[in-house]
C-alpha cells in the first residue's frame, strides 16, 4: 500500500516532465529551419556573406538543398525533448511547491509573479544541460559545406568529440555558458507572459465561472498564449542570444562575453546585436505555440 501511495503521489510530478518532453519535440519540429537562418545571420553579422533573410534562405537552399535548413537538428530533436522535459518539469513543479508553501490548494495555480520567480531559477539550472547542446548546434548550423571533404563535422557526435578533443570541456563544450545562462534566466518573460495571457484568455472565455482558472483552454487559445510567450521571450534577451551564438560558433579564440560585445559593437554598431531578428520573431510564434500546445495536450492526454 505504501508503494502504491508513493507512486500515486509522484505521478503528477512525472507527468509534468513527460509533458515537457512532448513540448521540446514539438518546438524543434516547428522551428528549426527558422533557427538555422537566425544563427547563420547572427554569426555572419552585418556585412557578412548574406544580405538579408531571403538571401540567406535562397543561398542555403540553392547550395545545400532544403535539408540545409535542418542542419544540426538531430541533436536538438533528441536533446530538446529531454531539456524541455527538465525545464517544464522543474518549472511547473517549482510553481506547485511555491503554491504549497504559501498554503494554497493543490488545484491553485501560481501567480504571474510566482511563475516568473520559478522561471529564473529553472532557467539557471537548465543552462548546465543546454550549453553543450546549443554549442554543437551552432557549430553545425554555420558549417556551409555539405558532407564530404569540405565538411569539418559529419554530425553532432563527431562535432562533440572533436570540440572536446581540440578545445576541452570548459573552453569547448561549455563555451558560452554565461550568455546561455542569462538567456535561459530570461524565461521569466516566457513562462510569465504565458501565465498572464492564459489567465486573461481564461477569464474572457469562461466569463464569471469560478472554476475558470482550472479549466483547460481551447486549442486556439493555447496556441495564441504559447506563440505570444515565445515572442515576449525573444524581446527580452535577443542581443544576448546574438553574443551567445557568436561565441559558440567561433573556432577557437576567446570565450569572453564582454570581449565579444565590444568586438560586435566596434564592427557592426548597435544594429549588430539585432542581426537575424526577423527570422527569429517569425519562428517565435509557431515554434512556441507548438511547444506549449505539445505540453498542454500531453497534460490532457496523460492520465491523472
């Protein structure tokens, strides 16, 4: 009886982690081509080999085929499921603990302020898992040669092995950890805006129903809240993301965030911190709408 009770008590926590895994897979499938264009524009900077978004898309497809838009997807497709599992699991379990500690009922939802506080903590923790994955992805996305003599890496495993061997763990695999952490702590705007928009939509849809906060949103409302949350996230941290990708995609050299900021400003000015913003915001809505929808659907489908 004790084991059954323990399993029953643990299931709500496990369920959130499973929902997070579905979220991560949905995010990558919907948004990776946009992400490839964003990273390429960011790392090239102003005055690089691309004159704009469409030029980058055209060159990529012409020279590498449509599969060029999906370079580096294998690692995030596998790993983002696990990363989002950890992120969403930590986030919503932290929210549950915050509600519990203030004496709330098990059915109560965390306030927007509580959600944002939990997001800062979960974002900082998840950076330890995310940094290696994002570094490998960035290196593969700026590898313009197709398979063959011109390709430096044959895939994510080969890339990770060579980076570890040639640059080490700290300066190679974990290069860019600080900007990754700052970006992930900006999840306060991600989960916070989702909580705020979801609450407002629930109030609008369900009216004066006292149980409105606990009722699931329609699919269209979840998509709207999730897509808007992605947009809010990128507004809060895009310049840091530019610096992160420049550091992680660089071959050797310094991993100093302050040095890269000075170099970018000297070479490209303020606009250099917003290169690739267009494909980023174009990606933000569908990718994050899919991410939150994946989470919400998993929470509905999985048994209570």
